[in-house]
C-alpha cells in the first residue's frame, strides 16, 4: 500500500476507535467515519455495526475509466486495512453526481442482492439495507433532530411527511406521541417504516396510521378539510418531484412557500414545524407566519464533517392566550 492509502487507512482506524467509544455511550451502532477528509480522496465511509458502506465520487485526476477503477480498488484495500474488515463486509456505491436523496437517490435500486441488518440509534432499532439502494434507509445526519422530536412530543399529535422509512415516526412513538400520521407515496418505504415500528414494539392503531399518498396532494386536501390538527410536523421534502397537487413539477426552491403554508394550516396553536432540505444553495424566501429559528448546525450529527449537508428550521406557532 502506498503512503497515500496508508494515510487513509490510518485515518479510518483512528476515527473508528474514537467513534466506537462515542457510539457505545449513546446507544448508537452506525456513524460516519470519513467524509472527503483528505484532498484527492473523494469518498464517504459510514459504519453500520460491523459493515462499512463506501460511496465514491468522480476523482478529477482519473482521466480514464481504468484510472477510476484502479483508484477504487486501492480505496477498498485501505478501508479493509483500516477497519480490519473482510471484503464481503464492505459495500461499494458509486455516485456520478450528487443525487437528491429523496428523488433518484434512495429510490434508485441497484442490481445487487439484499444485505439487510438491524442497527441501533439511541436505543431504538432500525432496519438498513446495505446493498440494494444508493442510500441505506437511515439518514444519519438527521439524528439530532429525531432526538429533539422524541424529547418534545409526549402526548402530542405528530405528522411525518415525505416519511421515507419512518425513522422520525419511530422516535415520536418512543417519545410518547398520542397519535402519529406517516405519509409517503412509495409503498416500499412505507412497508419498511412498518418493519421499523415493529422492531421497536409499535403497532399500527387508529391513532397511529401510515398513509400512502402524494404528500403535496394530501397536504392540500387536509389543510382545507381539517386545519390545526397536529402539534408537531416534520417536513423534509425532495428537491424536485412530480405532484398532482401542483400545476407544474415541484421544486423546493420555487414552491416551498405553498408547501409551508399548507403545513402551517395543519399546525395546532403552539405547535412546531420542523422543515429541512438538502437542496444546494437553498434560501428560505417564502416563510410561513410562524416564529422561525434556523437550527441547521445543531441539527447535523457531530460525526459529520460537512455541516451544510442539510439546512433545518424550527417554526413555532403561537399558543392561544
């Protein structure tokens, strides 16, 4: 192994040693190890309780496909050495460009067999799929916001929009939410959310429902029909999507005003809306009539080097006097 790849292996070894202690104290078994830390090594490495997922990006100095393949092979050797893992416990995913992770990212199925396992996050159990999709089913960067929700929803009614595999819903149930509504259009991910709930001893009931629907169309209808029905709303929309609720394709940059207006209409007095996006260069130009605080830095987990992986706002409604 050349010095450059020995440097990568040593960095992974050192960070992993620290993260194991950090995770054990918090009841966490999955975390970020490496995020383009070393110049000329554009990759991300995440740990999932004995497995490593490696995302590689295009490397500018690789002029040919053969150069890129040779670099990836050297990277995988360094990961094996640094984390003391056999090859079969390392999962490679190649990103040719930055995908929006809620459209064309995790929804892009890869041609590999299922490698499913259960990991822990603050004592809760989640199913991850290490092989079949570009993403694993659990966005590690949102860990602090999930914990904040869990601490604040006892006895409250919670809405989880664009819910993906339901991690926010699991945390809400663990925090004692009186009712939860989980909405996503993709049946694969709603089934995954059900499994995550079952892993933690939670069942669907009349108070805790999972709904397959276009979130924008569902929001538009519910905001008109039953306003003020939720005490907490989580809204992490895709950057782009097609929706029957919009006269054109949805763009979070262009259309977040309407989206947040619908959410605000569904928010009960004194309720809280958490809004997040990973759209690059996003600015909140159309805020709803709520008290707004940006919590972006605090909402990104401490194991992430990229503090701008997403932006997040807490939006609070006024309580009735």
